[in-house]
């Protein structure tokens, strides 16, 4: 009998008030042999009590607080399923998600992983449908990003009750350098075939999933299925997606250098694309350092750029006191201008 079991990994930290919704969306979709691995990343609230109040194939693991990347990696290490899926404790799966993706992957044996679209529900309750485009900011069609579209029914017999959807199959590795196209909670991946590519960054403040998706895209083909399978909920708790521009650029820089920067074959073909993205992140970090009065520290980032703008070169060569005075003057002028416009 073909092994099609799924290990669902749920990392959580101090979200007992949201856990019930996430688990309630996953547990009814499990089949015999499936499991949910809850990795409690050092919570100090009622997380353990909430987990133990639930019935079902739940494995509860408590660790010290090391972040979402480390929690997901611990879950992967404990997983027994042929497939691995993810759900964050503040989000939920829509009904039919697992049946659709598991059946799709069973039929399409040449695909390492698949992912889908998703909807967002804001704190005010507003629904944003098919939100993936706001996630990756790429205006190209999925045909341009991945390849020509097909239909799920056209690839083989799908289970009764599953609708017919378009999907796009291909190589995402180059595109992933430009942006993260994948919401981790929509993904289903073959665990053993993925190997060490199924690993999240543990040393970045955000974008830990981007590194995992990049390595998976470099390992094999993927497919995007044009359907919403999860709801990403806005709430008043802390989210990794709330990171500021400086933190985002530093995290992206580390991942770009570690994944694509160390891929010699990729750089032989796409050195221009790699250099541009790397320079963009270096420049963003430098700009933020200059604006925070640290132009000397910014110079090390500018010096590492392949093609630094003249403006950044000049600002990091001027006396730091002069740069700081100019920045402060610019801020005062900006505030004055805003005040004048508000009074008109």
C-alpha cells in the first residue's frame, strides 16, 4: 500500500487563545496514519492545557524559545509522514485543503511540493481574497512565473467532492531570488525527497520560511494550484511579518548570500540577477543605518556592493557629524512641510 500519510507541523508561542481555531481546522481533515506535531516554542501561557484538551493524533513537544524556524525544524525532525504540511497557530486551513493537495501530489509524482493561494482576514474582519499577489508583488501571470496552466482533473482521477482547479507547474528557483511566492501554510512537500532542503533559517529575525522555499525550489519542480486553502488572520499579537525594513533587508541579505550566493552553477548563469538583488539589500541596510546616524557603519555595506550608487558612496565618506546634521535637518523640513500641508 502506498504511503500517503501527512505530518502537520504547528509551531506556536504564547497563542493559546488562537490554538483552538487552528487545530479545529486541521484535525477533521486527517486520515489514518496522519499526525499533528505541535512544537511549543517556550510558551508561558495556557498552550499545554489547550493541546491536552484536544483529542486526536497530536504529538506535543515543548522546547526553549528559539523562534519559528527552529520550532518548524524540530517538527520536521520528529515527523514520520510521507508528506509534510504546516499550519501556524494564528491561521486556519479551509475545508478540503488536505484532500485536494494530497490527491494532487499522489497523481503528480514528478512534483516535489505544491502550494496554493490564500485569503486574508484583517483585524476588522475584512476579507482579502486571493492574497498571494500582495505577498510576492509580482505582476506577471503564473504562466510566466511557472509555466502553462493545466487542470487538476486533467492530470488524473481526483477524489469525488474535489472541484477542478487550474495549476501551474515548473521551476521556481530563479523567481524565488526576487521574492517569496509561497505562504508556508499552503504547502505540501514530500519529506524524504526534500531531504535537507526542508529546513528553515534559525538565525534571521524574519523570512525564515523564504530560505526553506528557496532550497526546495532548487531541489525540484513545484506546482501552484489556483485555489485558496487557508485563511491568514490578522490579530493584535506579534507577527513575524511585522518586521521593519531594516530587519527584513538584513534577513534577506543573509539568505540570498547563503542560498544563491553559494550556488556556483546558478551564478554562472544568473550572476547579474544575483548581484542586483544582493546590492538592493545591502543598499537598504546602508540607507537605514545612515538615517539612524550610523553612516560609518553603513560604509561597510556600501563597500560590499558591486555597483553602489554615488549618493551612498558620498554619504559614507563625509564626516559622520555632518551627515547626521543633514539628516536631522531633512527630518525637520519634512515635519514642517507636513504641518503646512495639514493646515491648508
